[in-house]
């Protein structure tokens, strides 16, 4: 009986040690999880019981996700700082120009010279206003609160209306756009949002292109452009088989340094010298409006040709 009592005592001591070791490990894990910020570390086990391993695995997964999110946020802040610096430069340039012409106005010797100063200052203030308006529009689209209306819109007519509005600008460049628009392409979308998307794409051609754009609207089945569930508009299965593609392309200079993956980012411009002007928000706004409208917007750069395609389900 003595040996049985000794065995029970040893078992009790072992169990107490097991419980104490488990308790210490749980406290160490709790202390590690309580740490925030840069001191957060993955959990390491000194007493790897099955339950502790499972808990540590799940906790380390959360820690890795938090670390990845922190790194992503830091990179986003860095890019935002760079982009805001670029944008502020673009705002200060016309503002400084307007200020300079107003100073010249104060010392102008005649009405004609003063009128020229006023006109030049107004032009630069107008450029600054367009930059600020673009930033405000992007903010509305990017915050997720933009809910475009849904009504039948003829895509061809929407494109033709924007082309008519911008036609004087094309004429001034000596360009005659090559246009091919399929008839009867109707989508459920917001007319204003669709028009704004097309306007931004064509304005991008005018600002950065070196040749007249090619604009093509065509109908195709879903298999031709791929089944992207996120870009489908509400509708029945038959309607989902009818899709449209609006392709806008033109040749442009200085495309060698363009990062295709960043073209829909706010403020991004491939022309680092900013010779072409603009806010760097046009494509970002178009992308946000397309996404909110259930449409897909893609861009590619091939052989000095810049091409953007807008696609989605149609009626």
C-alpha cells in the first residue's frame, strides 16, 4: 500500500506541475497578446500542449494579419504623403501665377495691359479650381457613399454626347477620332456617372495622347470578356450573357515608365515631370464610378498605345 500512496503522491505532484506550467504559459500568451504596436511578436510555446498549439496557431494568424495591415497602412500613408506633396505643388503653381499677374495688374500702365493681367489670373485660378473640384469628386467616390442611380442608358448615345462636347478640343489638336459605336447597347446605370467615366477617358486622351483616339463600342457574350461576378449588373441569367465593351485607345509618349498597376491610384501620373498637367485623379474617379455602377474598368499599355476598356452586362 505504501507504493500505491507514493504513486498517487507523484501523480498529484506531476498534475500540479502540469497545471502550474499551463497556467504560466497561458499568462505569458495573454501578456504577449496584450502588447500593441511595434512590440507585438508571434507567440512561442515553452509547454506545447495540443490545446496551447491550437490557440497559438490561431493567435499567430491574427498577429500576422495585424502586422500585414500595419505595413499596408504605413505604405498607404507614405504614398499619400508623396501624392499630396505632388498635388499641393500643382495647386500652388497656378495660385502663384495668379498672384503674380494680380501684382502686375497693380503696376499696369493701361487698360489693355490690366485686362490681360486679369484674364491670365482668371485662367490660372480656373485651373486651380478644376484641381480642387477633381479632389472633391474623388473624395465623394472613394468614401463608398456614392450610390449611382439605376435607369436604362444607351451607351452609344452617352459616348456620342461626350464626343460632341469635346469635339472642338479634338479639332484644336488636329485630330479626327476613329469612332465605331454599336447600336442598341443599353445598360442599367446612372447617366451622369456613365457620362463622367467616358469624359474622363477622352480627356485623358487629349491630355496625354499624341494621336487621335480610337473609340469602339461593341456587343459580345460573357465568355468573350470573362465572367467577373463583381462587375455584373443586377439582372437575370439571360441578360448576363449580353455584355458590352467600350474600348478607348490612342498613342502616347513617355509610356515606358508607366506602372499599369498604379494607373487607377489617386494622384498617380506616369509623367513624373507633370508636363501634361492634370490632377492625376481622372482615371481614379472613372474607376471609382465604374465600380460603384457595377462595371469593370481595365487599362493596358502595349507598344506605345494606351488603352482603357469599360465593360459590363447590358439589357
